[in-house]
C-alpha cells in the first residue's frame, strides 16, 4: 500500500514538472525609455514624447499565458503612467505616475487574452504619441482557429497635432491622421506613406488598432475584401467586409488575401466624421504598375 502511495506521489510530481516544461509560458522583459524626440510632419518640426524614440512606440509581442515585465524609465519633463488597454488582470501600480528621472516596472500576467491589445500613456496630452501594440500569440503548440497566415503585421491608426503637446494641454481636433506614424500624400507636405508589401496569393494577418482618442475610424483597402477573425484580444466568428469601422481604442484582427491583379492599391483610413483622411499603399512585390 505504501509503495502504491509513493508511486502515486512520484507520478504527480512528474506530471507537475512536465506541465511546466511543456506549457511554453515564459517571463518576457521589455525596456521602455520615455524620451523626447523631434519629428517633422505637416511641413513643420516639433518635439514629442516617445517610447524608445519611435512613433508609434515599441511593440510588445508575447504568447498566451506569458508573464510580461515592462520597465519604464521616464526621461521626459513630466510625470507619466502607462495604461494596458484590455488586460484582464489588475496590474499593481498601474495608476501610479512615474516621475521624471524615475522608473517603474509593470508586471502583467496574461490569462485568456489572445490576439491584439495595445498600451498607451494615460494622460491625454501624451497618449497621442506614446502608444504601441501589445500582440499575444497562441501558446507553444497552439494553432490559430483559421488558416495560418503567411505573415503577421500590425497597423496602428493614429493622429497628429501641429501644436506641441505638454502637461496641461488638452488636444483638440487632430490636424492629420496617420497609418503607423505616416501621414501619406494627402496633406501635401512630402510626408511619407505607409507601404505594405505583399506577395501574390499570400495570406496576411493584419492587427488593426485605433489609437485615435475621440474618433471612430473607417479603414479599407481598395479592391480587397477583409475577413475579421478577432477583436479586442479574443477570437471572433469569421465575417467578411470591404471596409472596417473601429471605435476609439478598439482592435481588430483580420485576414487579407493578396489575390488581386498584381499592382499597387490604396489603403485608406478616415474618421467617420469624414473631415480628413490618410492613405497608405499595398504594393505587390512583383509590381511596377499604377496605383488603383
């Protein structure tokens, strides 16, 4: 009887360690440096607050069930905190301001989230440029509940203000809109366009994020249909559309099949108010044809 009990305990211990070994969950570490940087858009140069000097900021890319540690160093002039949009579990210290010259490490435990979330500065003035994607891939050994994509790409719809935004400044109506930080050719200031290169018959998982604070955004790709497969970090029943409407802060995971005639096609993002828009380009890699 004793030997059976010992064998049961031994098997239980082995099962526990095997589950840890094959779960694939990891501790993942990121360093965010909040710092000011100069950007030239809309025919003028201004200073904005960024993460690691980029706009949009650094993308976090992890797997389901991972533990994520983000050490934020504030080298800016004003206190800032980061909001982890859509993370289910509470985060210790999430409401605490990180003072200039100080740092704070956010500890984020992922559970059922799968797909696309995002992070952003909590303050309205900083949120316009301090934001980025938070991508949660399937756990090791898991597969997508839809055809495996050729590639996985993030598209963040943002906004740009001519005025310099600092503490105490409440942003008004945006002066322009961006796709992954690019204004495109709409505004006549030689601003660059976001370009997405695709291979004919490739299948692309696009992770769309509406980082525009107070505008519903409409997104479309000329002559291409899009299949919705997820929203706000959960899988969704597949549906098809030629244009997508994203509420402020919403994320969508969609499949794009590059099945049109080889060429170049416009990507368009505009607020539902229709006041302004921005464009990008889908470029088939074997194409030198005109824009469609």
